[in-house]
C-alpha cells in the first residue's frame, strides 16, 4: 500500500509543479482564435492551433505526430507512441482544438480570446471546451514521464464544433490508423467541481423545419379575420401540441415515462446551472435527470413569421418553425422522426397545408461500462478525488461516439474531461477550474497505470 501511495503523491506533486507551465500554455492556445469557420475567422488560426498541438505532443514522444486532412477540409493532429511492453493495450486519446465562436462579445466580462484568472477560475473561449482537455492530456503524460505503460494513439480534431463531420468520415476511411482497445473521448466533464464522473449516455436528435400554408397571400385582418384561416395560429397550435401542461414532451409513439438509472442531477444545482428565474418551474413529471437523459425533449429553435416591428394588420398566410427533438438511448432516430412528422400532420388544424423538411438526424449513444477500462477508470477517479465515479448522461450529441462504436465494436469508450457545468461551454464567459485540469490529469495518469496493470 505505502509504495503505491507514495507513487500517487509523486504524480500529484509533479502535476502541481507543472501547473504554472500548463497555465502559460493554455493561455497561448486560448489566444489562437481557432473557430473552424472561414466566414468568421481566418483559417490560419486553425492551422496555428493544429501546429501548436502537433509540436507539444511531438515533444512528448509522439515521434510520428502529423496533420491529416479530413473530408471537410479541416486538419486532425494524429500521432502514436509505443511502449516497450509488446502485450500492452492501446489507448486512443481524443480532444479537439477548434472552439465555438465567442457569440455576443458584449456579454463577455473578460476578452474571449485571452486567458484571465479570476476568482479561482480561468476564463476564455476554449479554456474548458476543449483546450483544457488538451492540457489535461499533456499534464498526465508529462507527470508519467518515460513510464507510460500502454501504447498511445492521439487524435485532436479541428472541426468538432462545426458539425461538418470531418473526423467521423476520416475514421471510417482510416479505421486501422485509430484502432484502440480503449478510447478516452475527453470532451465532457464531471458532475460538478470535485465530483468525478464518466458520461455514459448521450442523446440523439432529429431536426426538422415544418412549414404551414393557409392562404395565397396576406389579407386584411379586419376584413377577413375570424373566418380566414391563419397559418401562424395553426403553427402555434401544432407546436403547443408537442407538450402537455406539465411540460412533458408528448409525441404519440415516443415513450416519455422512462427513468434515468445513474447519478441524479440535483434540482437546485440544475436551476442554478440553467439560470432559471425566480418562481419559474422545472418542466415535466420526472426528475431532472429523467427529463434530460431518459426521455424525448422537443425545443422550438426558431419561427419564421412577421417580426413585431413592421408587422401589419394582416393574416399571416405562411409560417414555419425549426424544431429540435432530442432522443434518449434506445430510441432510433428514424422512429422518432416518423413519430414527430405524424404528430405534426395529425395536429394541424383546419386543413392547412403542412410540409416537413428533415435537416439532420443523429443516433443516441450508450457506453458499455462493465469492461476493464471502466473498472480502471473507477479506481483512478476514486484515488484522484477520494470519491466514487458517478455515471452521467449528457443532453447533447457527439456523433463521433457512434462512429467509434460502429467502427471499433470491441473498444471501451469513456467520455470524461474538465467541462463541468460551471464551465458554461458554448456560452459567453466560458471558464475552467484549474483544479479540474490538475485532478483530471492525475486521474488520466492513474488510469493509464491501472488499466495497463489490469490487462497485462
Ligand atoms: Zn467540445
């Protein structure tokens, strides 16, 4: 016991010593405006971020580190590092170097592309999602030094936030290049700061645009209103029919009674994380985690109709809405899409004309959590945090996880990282808690040791 404890203290101490350097490096990386959309930011920014990642992993023994162009034109950083034990398992480390755009510049309290340390957190776009996870990988490997007991592969992609699927297509075309026994998808986070967790379930989604037409053109609401059918009123009725009065999503054919079996999401914490106003109620009959991770949820993303300013006293002949339906594991996107389409057609009043365009669908994901890698990760989290690993769901989709599952059906896939709820990823004032970077780096280092010990 003692020698193991001393070694852990070593790792913990080494990571603590490495944190000032990690802060400087994260600041360099955050200063690179690597939004993978040339309409918003010059593509050279992504090239610089890719080169930064390549150089830093090349310096850690990834001798073959290189850029690989993916089908959407973005570059992924690839690399590998062999360990001396021939029977050692292979672990693929994943992250992405591109970031979300800053959105509303005025809503940021600090410059978005500058790491600013404030109140114990580091602010800046990408400090958590996902550049903080890149630093987590670097710290874990630096702390281990030469003593990495598994074979490593690396992929750090450059267009994750765009949904253009570059790496997804690349994986399918280059399956052997990234093949591994375990994949650490480091693009999620703990339940809260200091509460270790793996994300084991992701929702899928169906996006549609529904258009309602009732008249050939606008007509005066005084002369015709009352008898002439109103496309906007019809659309509002159809959208209202997607939920019951408690806020449950009630699409015929989709089960909205399932329960979440993993870690609960405390309602008070959720209220605070989501920024609910005083007196505003949570939706649905189930617990927060049931509603987020076990049941379908529909959101109206946008409506095309006359804006208030400039609207006339006229009946709207045509209106459209963009809908986002999130679906839990166990529900196929095709089934959900058909149920949503049928529901909208069925609830359309007055014989109005309804057309539905499907924009995108994505499958849900559920990790298999009874293998040696999950066991090793559970031990590593227990040692690093002195608390057991919880299993969380996540409301968003990561299509790459389904590609990994389909391409490497035997691989264990673990979603983890430094993006706990306070990080406000994708929003203004994104930040990371540096303790999450250091303790998750320790977790990763311990995991690599425990996993090697369990499989060789
Ligand atoms: Zn991310």
